[in-house]
C-alpha cells in the first residue's frame, strides 16, 4: 500500500513503477472543500471565525490538504502572529482606528456556527498589525516537501515556476513573458502546457476567466528608467498604441498554481537582490494596468487621484508621480502627456458645453416619474448596439482588483516603494468599497496605516514613515470613515469624516451655534462666492478631485447623523446635505448632481419632510437628461430609478414601484453594483409583499439570497431575514428560509455594532419575532423581544424600514391587548390602551412620508379603541394582524418547518 499526500509525479521511481503495475490500485482521495478546510482551521485555532486574509492564506497554501492546514495553523500559533478576542464580550464602539481589527471580524459573518452553550467560551482571531502573511516563511517540514516537488521538475520548468511565484498565486501569461524576455512565445507555451499537464499549473476557472477582448485600459503611466532619455510626445503616442496591442490583443490568459506550497517555496529560493529586481519588473509592468476596466473607460478608482498628487513642471514637460523629493525611485517618474487616457472623468468640468446630441436629448424634459420611465425605455430601445451601454461588455473591475491592484501593492511593499504602495493601497480600498467588499477595504487601509506609520501628537518626536500630500491624507480619512460606517463604528466614522473635510479646507462645525452660522453661509453666501474654474486643465482636475472627496465625506456625515433620532443630530444632518448639494453644484456634472439630489430626497423622506422630499426628487428627474452619456450617468440613473421605486412604494403606488424596480435591477446587474442591487431587491420585496404577490416575494428573496449569501455583510443578511420573517408570518405557508435559521442569525449578531446602529431594521426584526412567539403563546420569549422593540421605537425615523418596524410594533400591541393573559410579564409593566393609543398618535405624526401604511394603522387603531370599550372583534377588522385569526395557515407553516427540520445557520 502506498499512501501519499503529494501528486504522483513527485514520488520516487520505485513508487511510480509500483503504481503502474497491474497489482496496484490507485485510489485518489479528494481534497477538503473550502468550507470544510475553513472549519478545520477554526477548530485548530480554537475560534469561531478567522479574518478573510487568513482564509486566503490557508486556501492558497493548503489546497484542501488537512495535514498542511494543521501544520500551518500550528506554525502561526508558534510564531505569535495571531491575536485572540472574546466573542461573548459585548462589543463597544472604538475611538481609534488602530483597535478595529476585532470589530472588523465580528462585523462579518462567522466562519463556523457558534455553539449554543452559554458556558462555552467563544473567540475570534485577527492578524497582528504590520504582519504581511504573503511573506511569512513556510514551516521547515512543508518547505522540504515543496522543494522536493520542485526538484522533480526540469530546469526550464523550475525557472518558469520560480518566475511565476514572484508574480503571485494568479498570474497573467503576458507578465510571465515579460519576466522571461529570452524565451519566445512558442517556448513559453510549450513549458506552460507541460506544467498544466502535470497539474502544477492550471488555467483560470472558466466562470472567472477573463474574456478574449481586452478589458483593461492602461492608465498611460509610462514607467521609465532614470538613465533613459526623455522622448518626444509623438514617441509616447505610438508607444502607447504598441503597448495596448502587445498587452491586450494577443495575450490575456490567466493561470494559477495547482499544487500547494510550490509557489511559496519557489519564492523563498530566490536570492534577495534578484527577488527585489523581479518584483520591480512586475510593478513596472502592472502599473500601466492599474485603472478601471475598459467598460468603465479607465480612470482612477479614487476620482482624479493621480492628478491631485502631481506637481506639474511646465518647463521640462515632466512631472513626478508623487509629490515627494527625488529618492532615485524608478516607479516615481512619469510623462505628463501620458498621465491619463480619455475617460468619463474628462467630462467632469466646471462649465461643460453639451454636444448637439446631448442638447437634443436634454430638451426632452422629464416632468413626472412615468415620463422618466418611458424615456428610459425609449432610449434603451432606440440606442444602436454600438452606443447602447447595456449591450457593451460588463464591468471587470473585480478582476483588475485581484490581478493588478492587489499584487501591485505587494510588489511595491517588497521593493520598499512605500509611496507607491500607499497610493495603490488607497486605490485597492476604493475598488473594494466600489464592489461592496468592506472587509477587504479595511484590510487594504490597515496595510496603508502600517505603511504610513503612526503620526505623533508631537511632530518633533516622531514623523511618519511616508510623506503624503494633503489630498491623499484626506482620501485616507474619507475611505476609513466609510469603512467604519459599514462596521457600525459611528463615532469614529464621524471623526474621520470631519478630519477629511478639514484637510479638504471645508470644515464642519461641532456646536449648534456653528451649525446655525454655517447654514446661513451655505444658503446666502455660497451662491455669491462660487470659485471660478482654473484655466490650467491639470489644476481643473485637481479641483474636481477635491470636490469629489468633499461630496463623499458630506454624504457620509448626513447618513451617520441620520442614524440618531435627536433634534441635534437632525440639525447636523441638514447642514451636511446642504453642504453636499453646494459642493456637487460646483461640478456642473449631471451625474453627480443627480446622485446628490437622490440623496437629499432620501434624507427628506426619512425626516418626514414631504414637500422637500418630492421637490428634490423632481429636481433629480429634471437634471437626469444627460445621464445616458457615461457609465457614471447610467449609475446615477439606476440610483434615481431605485429612489422613484422607493417613493412610489411609500406613497402606495405598488404596481408602479414594481415596474420601476425591475428596470433599475436590470441596470444594476449590468453595472455589477451589488449594494445597489440589494437595495432595489429590498424595495421590490416590500412592494410585492404589500400587494400580496407572495410568489413574487419568494422569487425576489431567492435572488437576494444568491446575491448576499456568499458575502460577509451582516446588515444585508439582517434585512433579508427580516423579510423572511414577514413571509413566514403572512405568506400563507410560503417559506424561503426556516424560522430556526432566522432566529439563530439574530441571536448571534444582534449585539454587533453593525446591527445596534441600525434601529430601523432591528425594530422590525424584534417585533416580528415577538409576534411569532405570541401566536404560539410563548409569552416569555414574546416579552424578551417586545421589550427590545420598546427601546428601539424611540430611535427610529420615517424611512421605509423605520415605518415598517413601527407597524410591526403596533401589531404587537394589538395582539398583546387582545390575546395576552394578565400577569405574564415579569420584567416590564403591561401596556394599557391609553399607552397604545399614544404610540398610534406618534406614528401618524412621525411617518407622514410613508402613507402606504396609514390605512392599515388606522384599522389597527380602531381595533384597539374597540378593545378598550370591551367590544367584540370581527374577523377582518385588523388588516395586518391576522395571526391569531387565521391560525390555520400559521399551523401549516409550523408543520412545514418541522418537516424540513430546523437548520442551523452556517
């Protein structure tokens, strides 16, 4: 019997000869699935969750081999690389960015389902700051195995594997050719085929494989050696065309390592000097590709990033890539005329004169939502295939993040190019947020913090490792603020957004008097003091970069203050929206202005300001005429359509809301915007649910589950399970996810900062859970969730989720007054009819902008008044609270769930 964990080609000659004999039977053992490997790692480390970068580390080195997983986990423990945090310790908001690692893991989905035992101690682990897992050396045992596998290859195969190891786990064939200039194309392909045949390498999965057409548009940063002479502008134009042809028209294949440990061992075998030189070659090659995809027409992920940090030298015609002193860096030199290819960013001007076609299009004024939808349908139908944005290639920015930006940050850090590493870490973080991957954005920004070093309060005592310009520091603060917002770290997010605005020379007040004074300036002085656009195009782009970051920071601020239902927070949020509108108008760009007015309408609706809500929406419709001429405009159109669907839902026009929602969904899927798509699906579900189209509800929830189940967004899952609870309570037996799974999720995540900051969502969740337990007469559990709902109702607003949660809370009151026996509450006093009527009065005064629920709440109020007068209740007097009346379908629900079995949430 021969047992081996290594591929058969690495066995000794006698073993291979024996396997080829007729007496031998080869029984391959399949590798562990990724989820099983993850659970094993958690068991080895004694935790319920590990960070995403550690998951990638283990996946790339283990390939499903349990022995390798065990040894690597023990090695990490012996090297004291990991930190462990008590999961059951109540999570509190952090005041410092440097202490957010544990909160970031807790705000994501756990790797394995925590045990239900209250006595068992549960932990999560994080990687220590400053540790780069990609450069952690292999344990001696595993390195010996990998080196032995490498020795089985021919010299040419070894050289190719060692060069590929420098590039990374996944690599492009054209970059490999760049590192092997002495090899012709045929020789490279021959060696690659040989390695693929023995499964050392394999082509990228077809579902993730890059298309045959070029998807990357070079950002036209041309890396040159310091010893090379400066070329003329015409030379650079022809060089750019040749570069595009060589990189994209001929070679776009992507490969991956197929054998565990081989890449890491091959990387460690390089001498240090050669290793750095090869990483430099990779960085120079990839830097030309570090931009948005061809479908997005190139450009920086941080708008006009490169223009904002460059200082033009008009006398010589060249510019520094970064605004730092000359340190002899090869990566720092760039040609001004090669800075950027034409992109949608070029359309961002202070004063833009539209083309004839745009003028004709804008003359078609949209005055109502229906006209807007008809215009959208007409333009989609009339646009030729060459110009139709929905028939072009879809967005491939995710592949660029994985194959270009992420490796580029590693190459820059290995060769010591900290300035460029910081630049591309910001780009990678912005790309991750654009793709709704908050944890990876946090990971990149955490690396950026390590590269930057900690600033001391006394600058003469300690200086940062890297000198960055004020714009990059503001962008760094703005990106961290967005990440903190998504993690529920509200206080720190506000602090960082304020810092960003201060660095961008747009301070935000911190006192009520400052709010009054700033509001006066924004209303009456701002229109008279608009800054004239500079004559220099480069300075124009720098100004636009600053304006974009201002708009971003102000948008974050009003959303942060809008989470708090206090008068003071309302004043701060109103000022932030006003400042955002004024900053956006300086753009004179339709897409940005439309997005801003959509934000203003959503804010006004949540505050119960009906007139301003509908006015801002109408302004967005009128400004949307030119939004079909760029991808940013198409995204703004999708946002506007989502807002209109939301509006029609709140007003009670449910069929029209569904129609708008499906149109917005089509555009979102093409743009690959999962966060916006999830929001559209939430609106679609609510419209279909209130219209009693329960089959459509199930279809929408299935689409939403496919979108979010593989992610790490706790808030999106909370909204999803809230919808599942609604379907369980009112869907006449329809089931999307079992009740046990919904309850299990809430029990383990309700104390995370992400959900504790979302009072609107959690009010609906706890009220629905209370109703479920009440219909089964489990009054102790009803009291537990109802008491939490009582605490949350005071912190909600008039938004759709807030109004929905309030309605569920009122239903709990009606159910309690009608069915609950006396003396069952142990911790809270029983509610009286007069107290219930006060809640109804509060609903009508608060939720003015959500009339879709008004008729049903009126019926609930009438039923309470009849109960107070000891009158009998007729079967259908309460439209929504039918649980205790139509017990038959709830009993059907429960029996159906028992047949399926209560599933644990993994």
